[in-house]
C-alpha cells in the first residue's frame, strides 16, 4: 500500500493532518556514498538509444471484461471476468493472483473466491497457497493442451469478493461506501518471462506483476450510489429495479479499482487534454472542485519533467481519512486529504501504471521513483530526507529482503528517493531528467527491470555509481 509518512502539505488550501504511518529511522547507518565515484564506461553495443516516440502497448496484450455487481448488503461483490490471453511463450496453464487473500488484507475480513471457471481450452482449476489466507493466493486455470506462443485462449471466471475492511486497505466497506481494487483475479503474466508466482509477504506493500490489458468494466450498484472507477466512464443507465449500471474502458490497465458512495463530483480537463474527475463524500473538509484543482496541478507539475501523462483520464475518489493512498491505473484511492500523498500517487501513473515492474522483485522501481518525483515536483518542501541515503540496507531488494513494513518503507521509499535525488545531483538535473524521460518512453507499457534503467543511465556514470552504492541497481556494474 502507498502511505505518506512525512509531514503533509495542505491540499488546495485545506489544512490537513500528516499521512497514515510514521516510521522511526532507527537502523544502522553506513558511510555516505561519494557521488564523484563513477561507474565504468559501458561497452559501445550496450549504449542506450533514446526512442523518438513513446513505446506503444503490445497489440497482442490481454483483453479483459470485468462485470461487477455490488450486492444490496454493500459488503459483497459478485462478478465475472472474461479474459482473452495470447502468450508470447508456450503455456499449459493460466495463473491469477488473488490479492484480497494476502496476509495484510485477509485479516481485515476480505476474501476472494473463484466460484467457477470455463472455456473451450479449460481442463480445470485449482488454488495454490503462495503464503496467503484460505482459499489461497493463486488460482491456476489448467489447459487441456499446451498453448503455443501467439495462440489465443479465452476463459471466464465467476467470483465472489467479501469486503471486510473499515480502514485503509485495497478493498473495504464503510457506512454508505464500498470500494474494491485488485478485487478480481489478477492475470499474473510477465511477457518474455512467464507466470509470476511470487509468494505473498506480510508487509504493507504489493507483490503483483501484471501486464497492461485492454479492459472494459461494468458495475451494477444500488441507485443511490455514484460509481467512480478506472478508465473513461460513460454516463450511467437509468435506474431500474433500484439499481444503475456504470461502464468504463481503459485500453492499458494493469489492474482496476472501483469506489461506490454518495460522492459529489467535479470534472475538468488539463491543458494537455487529460480528463480529470474528482469526488468527495458528504461532510468532507475538501470540496470536489478543490480536489480537482489539486489533481490537475499535480499532473502539470509532473509532466514538466516526466513528459505527457500516460492516460486519457484520471479519477480520484477521496475516501474517509484512513491515512494514505493507493494508486491504480488512471484511478487513485485517496485516503487522506494531503497534497503530498496525491502527488506521490499521481507519479505512480508513470511508475507502475505505464512503466511496470515486478512489485515483488523490484519494488523500488515504482516506490522510490514516486518518492523522488513528488520531491522534484514540490521543490523546497523537503519531502525526502536526503540523509536517508546513508542508511544501511539495500534499496533494490525484493519484498522478502526487508524485515517488516517499517524497514521496507524506510529503505525503499526514503533511501530510494534520496538515492535518486543524489544521482540527479551527481549527473546534473537536466541530463538526469532527460535520461529518465528516455527510460520512461522506452519501457512504456512493459515490465521494466533495473537493467533497463542502468542502460538508460549509461552515459551518466556518476548517477549509476550513486545508485550502485545505495544497492539499488544491485551490482558494481549494472551493464556488465
């Protein structure tokens, strides 16, 4: 989950409290890195070529249709997920990740169960534990025969999602409100690698790895609720039988999120043409128009050094002040009225949403970059403690390399953000930002790796040296 831990910045003039979690930095410190130390020059054939244009999504990416029904009890969601999947490697099965069953979510009363699976090529289905709660963290769809690379199979899964949380979580329910993110089986495919079957961990963070997909969402909800969700939304249907149907489409969604409540909304458009929709609940200290203005401002600040916003739309429902925020493609579940949290989550539209990563293997590639981007966007706010670069421990570890949530946040968010700021200073802000834009454009809509970043920074050896010393890139010479 995405948590703000440093002092908050007021959102659109509204005085707010600090973010949800505070972690003391009581770990050992090491000697600070010397930015003047440089990495070896890379071989000529491994030099990075900056693309003329941003990469396009894979035309053979999955096509997914999600049909959700929020039941009248407002704590149960039933649904069907239809997937058309074309692998780039031979497969004998399809693997889906059941995020609500994770160790940090299931204890809150959340549960995702697959009720049925069908398809011409389907031979059966089974759960695998993967360190998650009953019935398990993975659902494996067995195929009757091997599916060759380039062949397409279509499967449908019926599922039931129980919403138990009444606080900061990916899924939950509260008085007059329901929300669910990663609330359906999540296709766990890494193109060119295979199925991501990494174990769940008992930390406040993600372990998912999913490709972008051409995704359509349909939500049936009680007629008194306003639905806000991933993608470009259509106007809802007329009430029928006490319910309304809402639909949206997002052509490049790694995952989706939905919030249903008595939201008042405001809509607008950025100068670059991004359609923004903001929603707040009755009694909120923040008006929809103020949240809309803060969101469009955040997009503009980040576009200044990261390039064009990745999506056609951005939707921001403001939940009660549980503290923090969680990003999803073209949607942010904002759970505290803080500009700092908002900018962090908007930055994730570039880092995780567009430039994907294995959140289990390389969590720093989205979290450290979001911390870095929020600090660059809000210059002079000291959002990242630059002394955190001296902390002992790896920035670039996997989720099993951190001893608890506090150490994970301290090293990945804080030390990672500080290392990127130091790398930017060592290389020069203009050159560093240009290299990061090249990295963003070259790896757009893919699953990026530290090697991709190392190649993008190859002509900035001082920056590479800083990141290597922070144990971010993970080897003395990332370019080998």
